[in-house]
């Protein structure tokens, strides 16, 4: 087991956070329930002050547990607020501009949908990770493409840059995606809307990831 490649959970916030203090407490319980690599703060179309408040409240909770904080789509704010990195989509800021804004020491991840070509371009440019998806139906955001888990296996065999699987990932299908070759499982509603609560979801995801890794050939 110790020689198996890692696969870790990558949480994404809900699209809106109505009560930041309450969410912070919920996040802390979730992070204490199992291994989580990163939290992406994704508050699309929110005013800058709302994003800044979220980063201010959630970053200490994450850093106290060695969880990286990634800001979605806003490399300018990621640099200003000293986040650990930024995630950009194909219709957002370009990788080159994101890297220029956040500098060489912060992470930059890039959405690549179902395209190995886009992923290879991003990896060769210097992206710290590439994200493939959506793998399953999702209500969190509009998913223009549907990716096959095989893309993870092919990527794992041919490239060293880590790959993130995103889109409709739940406890029920996490094992399959971990087995296919994902380095990280990006999850939003699969954790926050879990019937037993986010902490139970994180624990369950970690169990399924471990099972998937054990089956990875």
C-alpha cells in the first residue's frame, strides 16, 4: 500500500455562503474528519469584499490543518490575499497571466475539460495541476463536457503533472475515479449536501479513495 500513488480529496466551497461563521465551523469539522489536500474558494460573481471575507475566515481554519487554500478564477485577489494558489478555467484568465499575477511560488491549476491536448499545453506551460471533467452529471456548475475515467489512466501513465477529477463526484463513484488514476478528487455538493453531513462525507470519501487505490493496477 505504501508504494501506491496518492489520491486525495480537494474540497470546493458551495457556490454561495450565507453564514460565513457557521460555514467555518462546518468546514473545521469536515477537515478534522479525514485527509483533505486543499479547499478551493469558489464564489462566482461575488463582490470582491465577499470573497475577501471568505478568504480571511477560512484560510486560518485550513492552514491550521495543513490544507492549501486555492482561489477560483481571481489570480489578482489570490496574490493580494496571499492564497496558496489559484484555479483558472478555459474562459477565465489565461495560465500565463495567472502565473504572472500570482508569481512562481503559488500554485496555478487549469481546467482542461475532457481534452488531453489542453492538459498537455497547460502542463508544458508550467501548471501545477490539470483538472478533467465533468465525469458525472452535476448541479454545482454547468459542465460543457463529459470526460471518461480512461483519460485519468492515460494521463497517469504518460505525464507527471498531477490531475484533478471534477464534476459529479460522490461517495458512490469516488472509488472508480480514484482507481482510474486521479491524483485529487474535487468535490463540492458531494460533501456539503451529504445526507449525514460534511464530516461523515469526508470520512466516507477517504475510505472509498483508499479502496480505489488498493485496486489501482
